């Protein structure tokens, strides 16, 4: 329950602060302006990183166990966040940012004792690095990863998605080896990224700025060291290289190319892997998706070989890195361009367009979604045999907030509605699966699960046949969500003993997806849906109050 509450709390805090900080960014002109090197065409607020920092720190302070390493991580994170805020507001030279990164890394090493001393069987058996070399290597690693993540933040959702995958995997490994502090911190950062990516996928409504990218890079490097170093960790000390391998490879390849061209290795240009994918003819979302796939493969490799020889990990990473660099070099030399065929456009998209013009599919799918989703939400209130007290209190509190907003600030209802559901739905679904009523076990289990499948199907149909331009759209972030859902369901019993949790994840995702599509399709006319949802909240609150 600690892990779930950590994740949900960080999501909620981030979702709450981003709209507020977006307005503040406009007032103080903390906007990312388009130029020849960037791919966006309009000014975008860049206070997302500050919202991420606020979203992550709350659950960490609440749940994580105090230690010098955690204190050093928080203070070091505060240093890079302060430097990032100043850079996002007024601009900061790379020398000043570099000094801030070094200061954060030195505090992590000297106060927190977070140091790379063990390189596994890359060194003779039992041999550790001398202190002076360990300090230099650790500072170099932390500063290097901080800059690598910072430099990878070039397309909507790219750096955030990569780091989301990294932090979720770190939290899983930390849970398996019993490192509670690392697990909580990693989940807090993953939660804040889930909230942030809600606004950062293409086309982005907010950027993380240097504040967010430096915080993510510093935190990822520190957590990897805390997870793999020390005599109690069975994990390979070289695992961080695999987890962080793509951003590191991207940075090293770009710097090497700049030096070969006679330029400064820190010069701004369009030589990063994501820029080269765009040059090949990929759309921005396709480029981001491709890099997500590579990161997922690296994580799969890290999972399969997490206890294996460091030489094997180094060899595997070397082969993958050489293959990626060689492929891009060959593509640049030969002038490759992705070929797009019109078969899909003529055969598949043409038929879908004809169906869309008839309007019948959208009418049917939307009506089923409009009536069925609130009905399923209300039905969920009957499922738990016994309702936890916190869930009843939370139901009453959310219902009260929605009613007050509806009465006094109705224009705020939409922005307030979904963040509350992001927190509430997982708790409600989990309660129903963990402790279902006897009648639900015996009669309606199959029907109950089928309802989620139908919701997802009609939400997809509504999304496919709608003629609106705004609202919810599929993004590369949805690929991450689907991958995570399948990954959780595939975890063995010794990793995730609660079978209920494996059912909860896809059910939660189906409800989130259905609500997002429905809210986008309603075009602001959400009163009926909100009213039905309030009825479901009051049902849960009433059951808890009456003890039934």
C-alpha cells in the first residue's frame, strides 16, 4: 500500500501544480521560444520541472526512511533544481550549470557516502577502487548522466518517457532486494513523470526545462549507485550502464561527432539520435516511439542479466551501441529516407473514413461509453465486501470538492475532475479486487471483467470514428502504459505475490482511457458525467458511514 500511495500522491501533486505553474510561467515569461534548432513552433511554458520537483518531494518526505544518502540526494536535487529554475527564468551559462552539477555530485559523495567502489569482476576478485578514484569516478558518472538526460530532452515526451521506464525498473529492483528508500524515491519520481507526461506528450503543453531534466538525470544516477553499490546488493554493479545506456550513448556519439567536425563538444546542433530519426523521415511521435522501444529492450536486457558477469553486460552494451551508431552512420552516408506506402491509406484508412462519414459508428460507440462508463463506476462501489475507512472519507471529500467547484467555479470542474479520478480509481478498483463481496465472486466475476474489455473497445471506437480535432489523442506515452501493464501481468509470483494486483492494472488503465476519451468527446459539457460520478462517490461514502 505504501508503494501505491506514493505513486498516486506524486501523480496528484504534479497534476495539481502544472496548470498553476503554467500560468505563472506566462506571467514571468518563462517560455521556451521556437528557433531553428527546435522542433516546436509556438512558445511553451517550461515550469514543468518545478512541478515535478514538488510532486516528488512530498511522498519521499512522508514515506522514505531518513538516512545520510537520502538527505544528500534531496540536497543535491535541490541544488540542480535551483540552478535549473534560474536557467529557465533568466538563462545560465553552461559553466555555472556545470559547477552546480559538480556541487550536487560532491555533496552526494562526501555527505551521503554514495560512491562507486565496486566494479564486479571487471577488477580482480575482492578488489575495490581506492577512495580518491571512487570519488572521481562517481562525480564524473553523476555529472555525465545529468547532462545526458538534459541533452536528450529534445522531443515532446522523450526524456520524460525514458526516465519513467528507468525509474519504474529501479523501483522494481529495489523492492526485490529490499531497498525501501530507493524504491520509494524511484516510485515518487515515476509518479511525478506520469503526471507530467499527461501534459508533455506531442503536442506538449508544458516543458520540463533544465529544472526537470537535470533533476531526473541527477536522481537517476544517484539511485542507480544506491541500488547496485554496497556489499548487500546482489545486482551487477554495471547495471546502471545498461539502464542509462541510451542517453549516455547519444551524448557520447554527439560529442564525438562535433569534435570530429572541429566544433566544441558542447555546441548546440541537430546531431542527436532523435534529430537524425526526424531527418530519416520519421514523424516526431514515431521518433519518440522508436527510442522508447530501444529503452524497453535495454531494460529487458538488464532484467534478464541482472545477476550475470559484468563482462557479459559490457559486451552486450558494446554490441548494441556499435550497432546503433553504425546504423545511423550508414543512414547518413547513404541518405536513407523512410518509405511510406499508400496501401494503409487507401485500404484501411479509406474504409474507416467512409464509416466515419456515415456517423452511425460514432453515435453507437459514444452512447455506449456515455451511459456505460458512469454505470460501471457506480457498480464498483458495490464490489468491496468491506470498504476501508480511508476510501469512504476520500469519497466524501472528493464529492464535496466537486460540488463546491460546480457551484462556485464551474469553469474549474474539468481541470479538477480528472486529477481526482487519477487518485481515486486505483484505490476503488484495488479494494474491489482485494476483498470482493461474496455475490460478486460467485455470479458476476466474468461479467465484471468483460465490462472493462467493452469499455476499452468502445473508447477505441469513439476515438477512431470521432470527427473532432481536440480532446484526447493516442501518443507514444500510451505505448509505455501498455508495456507496463503487460510487464506487471507477466511478473512471476515470487516478484508480485498478489494476483489481484495483476488484474487491477489493466482494469485501472481501461477506466482511465475510457474517462479520457469521454471527457474529450464531451467538449466541456460534462455535468451529467460528473453528476453520475458524484453519485458513485456518495454511494461509497454512505456504505462506509453505515458500515455496510
